[in-house]
C-alpha cells in the first residue's frame, strides 16, 4: 500500500487498518510454521505496510502534540 493512500485515511481507519494488518501477520506466521503458507513474500509486504501505518500514526501524534504546545505558549 502506498503511503499517499494511507495518509488519506482518518485516524479511526488507521487504527482499524493497523489491527487488521497485525492479525493478518499473525495468521501468516502461523501458516508459515505449519507449512501451509503459499507465498512467503506476503509476510514481508504485510510487515512493511504495518510499519508504514504505524509511522504515519506517529507523525500525526507528534503533529498534534506540537500544535497543542504552541497553543499553550501563546497564552
């Protein structure tokens, strides 16, 4: 998934996407251990998508903190 498409999502959608990716990663790892995984590359792709989502969530969090601290300085 491209970062631009992830950035278009709301905070709630990002949380849902993160949870879905974590669950998918768990299932893929389970399939890998039980030798039922058809495409091992999918693990890598899901891990990267999960990292992208978490990074964008962290960026938004830091931006909100920065805005909150700037409002506090102006008082």
